[in-house]
C-alpha cells in the first residue's frame, strides 16, 4: 500500500493538487505551519483524544475526451454444389486413392454497423485533504481522497 501512495504524491504535485509533496514535510510540525501552507481548514472535528481532524476541500474540474465507438456485425451466405470423385487403385500392401472435389457456387457477405460519438463533457469532483492534529497542535498524520 505504501508503494501505491508514492506515485500518487507525484501525480498530485504535477496536477491541480499542487501541495501533496509538502504534506509529508508538514508531519511533526506545528499546525500553524499547516495554516501557513494551506490556509484555514474548511472543517475541524474533534478526534476523541484531545486533538482535531482538519479537513481541506477543493473542487476540481476536468473535461473528458470525445469518444467514438464503432460496432460492426456481419453475415455470410454460401450457396452452391460440391462434387467429389473418389478413385481407388489396388497397390502392393493395400489400396491407394485420391479424392477430387469441385465446388460451384457463390458467397455473399454483408457488414453493417453503428458509429456512436459521445462528445466531451465537463465533470467535477471534490478533493479532500485531512490532517490529524494532536492536543499539542502537532500534525501527526494525513490522508486524502481525490488528486
């Protein structure tokens, strides 16, 4: 699980989250430094041990790519006659033979399909950064949801 979090930290640094690398640097520091970096939290909750959970939220927006789906299906019809000719000849130790087959006819193939295009869409989500601050005001832990 820890190895999964490392790439997410770097993705957040490049993208709109911006300060995800600084989150690790705030551990063990006083909460006043957290306020200096991120501002006041959107929400504060008691943690039941004399400290608080500080929650920062930000709305993130993005645009999906246009998507085109192509579905094809088809049928094949065969019609005709097949003729076979079997020739057997006695030989030393058994019988040798050959089969000649002739086919006269036609094949018909029909392919149909649909093309569906879904246009780009604007979407949004809420990114949440949470910090556990102990009773002495020291940041002990952090976690997040959304980049």
